[in-house]
């Protein structure tokens, strides 16, 4: 309940607080909630999303910093998850950029070793490791992949760019939907949480992924 209340306060006051921040405040500011959206197709909600951004200065738009995704549907197959995202990415970015992203997209989709389930929490977040900016991917609190710094931007752009999956999703993530709509999504979003057995199951996914990574690395080094 406290998380829901905090989300409401953050969302409702963002437009009031932002104009009075000083330049130094932007440099050290934490990511702010931009808005909630529902990724839907044929009147079916597949995922709920929350977008967080950082404003570098008073004149610039917020830079995407974290995209939180929670699974709504009871069972979400790997094939369906991949298909929905590839369609959104292809429509926004076109074939040339999709070809450049292919390796990272394969890494991203390959973190799934089974269907996603209701309550699963996938986070794609900008991070810094040893001075290098990267995109960190976690599922149910377990780190499963590290991708390039631009990967988050490409994913977010497919949701809020010129050709979003739906206009309602775009306007929601950008904070342009009504407060009532945003509050309804916030309540639904906060109620979706992975179970303890599911968190333990995803931990095993991470261990298996690490083994595969080490095997591939040893083969490359031995070649």
C-alpha cells in the first residue's frame, strides 16, 4: 500500500516539482516515475509497464532510465513474448536497425527458459559497471543479462516512438493519461508480484545461463 501511495504522489507532483529544481538537483536526481501503461493486443492485456526517467536539465526531456514490466496473463509463452516485442520493435525501427540489434535481441529473449507467468517482474535498467554504461536485465530480482547502454533506449522507443503498439500505451508511459487511469494501472501493477517458489525457479535459470556462458567463453578462448 505504501508503494502505491508513493507512486501516486510521485506521479501527481512530478509536473509541479520539476520546474523549480536547480541545475545541481538534476545532476544528482533519482529516476522519476513517468507513467504506467498496458501492453495490449486484441483487447487482451499481456503486460503492465512502468517507465522511469532522469531529467539531465530543465530544458531536456527525461532520459529513460528503467522500464519495469509485470506479466498480467496467467501464462505467457516464450514464442508469444518474443513475437509481440519483435513486432513493436520492427514497426518503430525498421529492418536495418533490427539487423544491427539482432545479437542483443537474441541475448535478451534467450534469458527465458520457459514461459513467463502472472506476477513475473522483468526490469530493464540503465546501470554503470566499472565505469561502463550498460543495460542490466533482471527477472524476479535475479540478474540475467547485461546488454549495451543503447538497448534500453531502443526498447522504450518502440513503446513511445512514432509507431507505438497503441496510442494509449504511449500516452500512459509518458504520463499523459488521466490521473484516474494511471491510479487504476498503479494499483494493478503493485499487486502483481512473483511468488517465492517462482523467484527460486528463476534463480535456477540464472545459474544455467551462467554455465552456458562459461562453456561458450571457454570454447572461444580455446579456438
